[in-house]
C-alpha cells in the first residue's frame, strides 16, 4: 500500500469514532496477561502505543499499571481516547502519526500496536520502533483475523450475491479463511511484514473470540471497517441495508463475527553499537 493511500484509508475511522468504539471488538484479558508475563509490563514499565484509536487496548494496558503514551493520528479518535482513558492518570494521548511523532528522546520498555501496525509505513515503522525502544525492549503487535468454521452460517456466504450486485468485482470480497488454516499458516510477524533483523522472531499466541449481532448491529460493524468505508456512500448504505435485511430474513436476525485475536511479541535486537543482553537479563 502506498504511503498516501495508507494515510487516506487510515483517516476513514476518524469519521465515525463513536461507532468504532461501540462495535469493534476488544482483546481478551488473557492476551494482556500473556503480554505482561512475557514483556514484564507492570507498574514499573513504560509503554508506547501506536495507533490507539479510541483507547480500547489503552485501557487494558493502563490497568496493568504501566505508564502509557498513546499516539493516534485522528483528531476525533484521539479526543475520544482521552475521554475514555480519563480515569487513568498513567495515560497520555498524543495526536500524531507514528512516522511524524516527536519522541523528544523518550525511550520505552514496550511498544504496542493493536490493529494498527498495517497503517504504519513499513519503510519507516520497523526502524522507528527499534529506535524508540530501550535495549532489551519488546514489540507487541495485536490483531484480529476474521475467520469461519466449517458448516457454521456466515454472513458473507449468505450475502455474496448482494455484494456483487451493489459493488461488483471488488477483489476484497470473499469468504473469511477457516480458523484452523489461519493457525497453521500465519506465523512470524505476519504474512506481509519483515522487520529485517531489527527484532527477534516473535512468540505468537492465538485467542478465539466471537461477537454476536442482529442485522442492524452487523451492518454497523461493517460500517466501521475500512473495506466498507472506502465505498461511496450511495453504494455502501444500500448494500449494508440489504445485508441487514438478509440477516433478519435468512439468519433469524442473529449473526456471528468470529476472530482469532493474535499476539505477536518479539524482543528488540541489539543495535550495531550495543552489547547484546544475556538470556537471563532478557527476562
């Protein structure tokens, strides 16, 4: 994705921050417990969160006791994140892209990006993440992969004809992958990313989660995603109205959205002029 396209698509979430906060899935508590156990993220740790959105993951990080600096490019999203994290004095939200963010010499123990790393320019992001982490620090990438299970009713399968009717030929339309296939094929830092030796091979852990919606709720979920927000309003809204009606009439007004939430956590590799840490020092 070109940097300009990445930025333009990233801004679509700032159009609907309240909707995004209401319908998008959070991450399970078990994931944050594992993150803390692996990285040592506790009340003594400093965490930089890249692309905090409305502060969903930020609140879970703050609950660990960490000092959290959260960076978010969208003005509307950042404002909502500040309101949502107001009860946590250990959180500071700064509005900026990660690429242009002024670190002012600050260094962090852990860098976290929750469903946000793919919006960062990889030509800048990996090196910048390495630079703002202290020696021995950790990079943690969180994401949701939409999946399906064999034989279970699934919204796209029930509405493929509607998608082709309203937005024919869109290469992004298609069935979600099977859950078991994702577990066995999606390793390392992910299918499209390569930190080029700046970070050690990550620990990867999967957490199955599910959301349930009625037809209108599922349409709102889709309305909050970049795939649908990039459609023209006059295409998106009739399509989503039709999808909601299909869920009501064919699926008894109850539809699931299954995910594998994933934690990828790897330690910063020593720089050219740094002494490598011993294994017991590395935690």
